[in-house]
């Protein structure tokens, strides 16, 4: 995992928004722009890791609820 993984999703997203604003404002050298772009890619990856983790947790909860619901229905049937 990346070093940036320690920051929250919200922190990474906010930093990414600020970085994009700086790039859009212009006035940077090519080297500065590339450096910011690379940092933005890292921040985007951090955001994606957080989102993938949230998706996995949500899928697990939904799956468990579906399984619990099916088990409850099976127990409620007398035959």
C-alpha cells in the first residue's frame, strides 16, 4: 500500500481538488505540472483504494443480509 494510504478519503480528495485547481490555473513549468500530475495520480489511487474497500464492505453486508433473509424464510416454512 502506498504511503498516502494513511490519509483519509476526504483528505486525499480535498488535496486532489486543490491540485487540479493549481494545474488549471496554469503558470507552471512543465516540470512542475508533471510533478503535480504524478502526485494527483497517487492521490487518485488512494481515493480508489478507499472506495474499493467501501464497495467490498457494502457487498459483504448486502450478501450477509440476503443470506440471513433466505435462512429466515426457510425456517418459517413448515414443510
